[in-house]
C-alpha cells in the first residue's frame, strides 16, 4: 500500500528517484508559512484557493503530530485516532478506492451482492490507508523536511478537470516534486490524487488491485463470478495486511 506525510512517505519510497539538488532547486526564494515548522511558499495565494485548501489540512496534521511528539500513554492513542481522521480529510479515500477498482467498480453497483462486497472493500481500504501512514505522518510532518508550495495550475485529464497544487520536498540529497490533484464537487474541494515525481497514488493502487482481480475474471466462466472471487481475494489480502500493521508485525511504508 502506498502519502502527506502520510502520503508523502509512501510515494517517496515508490518514486524511481528524485531530481538532484543542483537541477531542481528553484530560483524563487520560498518564505516560511506562519504557524508551521516545515511548510514554506514561493508564491502568494488566497486562503480560498486550492493551495489554501491543501495547506489548511496539512497544517492541521502537522499540529496534531507535533502535539503527539510531546505526549505519552493513552493520549498518544487518542492522537493516533485524530491522525487517522485527518488522513481521511487530506485524501478522498472513497474516490481513490473507487478509481483503484477501475472497470470493476461500476458492475459492483448493479447487484445487491456486488454492493455488499464493495462496502466491505471500501471499509478495509480506508482503514488500511489510515493505519499504513501513521508512522509516515510522524516522520515527515513531525520531522525536519522542508515542503515548499511552488505553483497552482488547472488542467483536464481524461475529461476530468483538476486544480494542481505543486510543491517540492527538500531532502539532504534530492528534491522531489509533489503534486496534489484537487477537484470541486458541489462547491466543495477534495484531493483525489497525489503524485510524487510523476508517480500517481491512485494509478499505483489501480495497477496493484487489477493484478489481483483481472486474472480471476479471465479464469472464470462467468465474469461476475470471477470479479467476486478476485475482490474477495483482494479484501483478504488487505485485511491480512491491516492485521499485521495493527499488531506491529509488519513494517509501515
């Protein structure tokens, strides 16, 4: 499973590599953002902009994580729950989970059994992503990384309109380009994808999940039976991974 903080970490691990310091350091001087130890900005933006939307959620994550760094015992567990909740606000996990199913999503909405299995899938998917990124959030938003907001643009990809908020992550040996893909629905913004050096979060999930479901569909005499078998296998794999993370028996990405 694969950021912010949360998301940043996983995609950093996925990315084939970053750009060297010499080639990627922008000339524009980034200035510190009030109330943050890690976020900076290289351009001016309104609080009501897509960049303002993304920053507001990341600042909330940073605040909770830095509080947790000074906490112990039951308070840490409570703050872990708050981090999980904020992860769900940073990312639209349902949208990403639906995209990850690809062509298998719509058929699941057409039968009662399909709807039931989908509900199981999206529930496990949400919990797995939230759990998987707890440690990553602490490491990146509670650490010494510098994340600078660089630009905001609009684009259309496959007939879907996005506001793209671009930032850079400064590390000791390499800079990485981080992009948040934001959409608006009924006047409300949500983040539906994050890309690190062109590595897409939701595309990566889709590729991984299809490698489990598609073979079952091809092998089955009936596509619906194959889809259900593949989805059951995916849910089981995600559930096992979740149990390992919760028991401390697996390394978080």
